C-alpha cells in the first residue's frame, strides 16, 4: 500500500494501518515516517481530527479527550 499520500486515505483506516506498522515494523513514529516517506504533519493532523495523538511510551496513536 502506498502511504506517501495519507490525505487520500480514510482517517479510520489510516489509524489502523499506522498503529499496525508501529506495532509490527517500526520502532518509533519518526521511523515510520522515514520508512514510508509520509508527511508527518499530514498524518498527525488527520489522526488528530479523530481525537488521536502519538504516545511514544507505547509507540501507538491513542485517543484523547478534547
């Protein structure tokens, strides 16, 4: 799957893909961004609209209360 243009992927699907890649392949969010040549701000912004932010301690995007 081409992850370079995250803006074209449904936000909920992107969340699942990103968390799966973080769990199975990448040691950090920076590693994920570098490996898949993704737009960091685009991914963060898109997942923020769902109410998720990156937690480096668990290496996953988790929901937060607004």
